């Protein structure tokens, strides 16, 4: 079993899964019917991607692992998602800024992974990129609309950006596994993605009349399994069925 | 052999997309391959969207459709190359429109309609292009929600991917 590959797939998978979970919490609670439907559709896309990753991770891991054990039966430290995606749905501004900061990273990431030497990762990326370009359209348009909207919507968006900015840097802090994957030609080059990311977010935030905070993002740890206090609650809900009724299926 | 191929085709045509029941899975372009093996047929399908909840149902429906002809079928799912709306057959596009879903345009037109709000998507009820996008995301991942300014009916548009 190639443990590095397994870990790398998990990292890709967990970002999609935990963000997908956060968005799924909004089902029936979106600020309007259209945004509710959009956010849950995005959640569904992210969960679809997660499923492909988890099936592949289970295959790489071998033994008696399957997609469900990979997705549901790990301990908190074994989840490798960045802290950004586990941040709560404080209000619609936080939801949109979190989504945009992730989409602006996710899109160029998948663009690179399309050429991964690992055929399965390349296939999942080529599939996902079509969906994620719709996510990016949705989140960037809402950033502009609310940032350059009313005084109140502008203020709320700026507040969300000021807060979430602390978490935006971790996406580009290369972990040991990411370094390994890059050198093997399996993973992405985060520096190249970072350049595209900066161009993208600077243009969108400028149009939205929002100011990118001057401080350097400092929150990190998720990639190494060190999570914020929110993660335990997420996993409690996510894992409840499998922990209560081990091996249950629908 | 030809007889078997025709029969496979016929059986596959009887399996519909659970979310758009007027389209067969052949119309949708999600069947990538059908092979006669020694003791079963092997059908290879590809999902429209990664999270398409219909895939498991489609797989089951294929197996059952063949079973009713006393043929054992196995289903394999592949992701690559990724499905595109261009694989929907012409026949399928016409059926979509009749069913009340505006069929996908090409990618450039799609962007104009969804991003720049250009009024080019035709209302499947009255044929007017005086239509407006309500939301990029609709009742399923593959659809955007529109409304017609002339007949005032809301309708789905199957967006390009
Ligand atoms: Zn009409």
C-alpha cells in the first residue's frame, strides 16, 4: 500500500467533504429559495467528488476498507482538510466569502490535477472542474453583488473577509504529503496556483469594493490533522450513524 | 452477433433517466460501451455530475431490464473522459424540449446566457426568447432555473458542462 498516495487523496477528499457538509447544513435554511438550492447543489457536487476520492482511497488502502469506512470512521486527527472549510455558517457573507476563497483555489488546483500522473486523480479532476467552474461563477458573483451592494451588505462582507482571511493562507502552505505528490508528478504545484489565486481574488475583491486585509494569514494545522474547535461537532454529526450502527448500509 | 447487439440496444433504450424520464440512458449519452461476454453483458456508464444521485438507480435499472430478458448484466462506471452535454443525442434534445426543459446550447452561447444574461434561451412552452435566468442552479445539478417573460411560466434549462 502506498501510504503517501492514500494521504494525498484524503487531503483532496476531506476539503470537499467538510465544505460539502457545511453547505449541506444550509439545506432548508438558505436566505432565499434560489440560494438555498444553489448551495445544496454545490454541496452535492462536492460530495460526489468526495465519493470518487473515497472509493479510490479505499482501493489504494486495500485491506477491508471501503468508501464509507474511509469517509466516516477516522478520528479527528486523521482528517486532513484545511481549517477554512470547517469554519461555521455564521451568516450569508461568511458562507459566500468562505466559498469564494476556496473556489478560487479549487479551480486552478483541478486544472493542474487534470494532468496528474495518477490516472484516477486526473479523471476525478477532469470531471470535477466542470462543476467547480459553476461554483466559482456563483460565489464570485455574490461577492461582487454584496460587496458592491448596500452599505450594510458591504460592511458584512468586509467583516467576513477580515475574519476568514486568517484561514486563506493554509491552502498554500505545502505539507509534506503535498511536497511528495508534487515531486512525483501526482500532485499540484501550490506556488503556481497561488499566483493565479492572487490575480483572481484581487480582481474580484476590487470589483466588489472590498479590501483584502493587510495582515498575513496565520491560521493553519488542518492539513496535519490539527483542527479548530468546530471539527469535533462536525464529525459528531457526520459519523453518528456509522458509530451508532457500525457497518450500517441504506 | 448482430441480433444480440440489437437486443442490447433495445433493452438499453428501455432504461430511462430517473430524473428526466422521457430520455433513455442512450439519449443522455451516458452509456459508453456494451459488450457481450461469455456469460453476461458488460455495460459501461459514466455519470453526468459527480454527485448525480441517479447513478445507483440507473445501475439497478440496467441490471433489472436485462434480467427481465433473462440476461445477466454487469455495470461498470468510468469517469474519464468526463460526460458533456454534447453527448445528448439530437433526438434527446427534441424530447427534452417537448418535455418542458430547454435543451443545452453550445458552450459560448451558454456563457452568454448564464453570465451576461443575454436573452437567447427559448421558452419550451411558448417558444419566446424573452426569458430571464432566475438562478444558475435548479432542481437538479444539471439544470438552471429560468422564467419566461411572455407566458410567465418558469422552466428548467439543461446547462452545458
Ligand atoms: Zn413562454
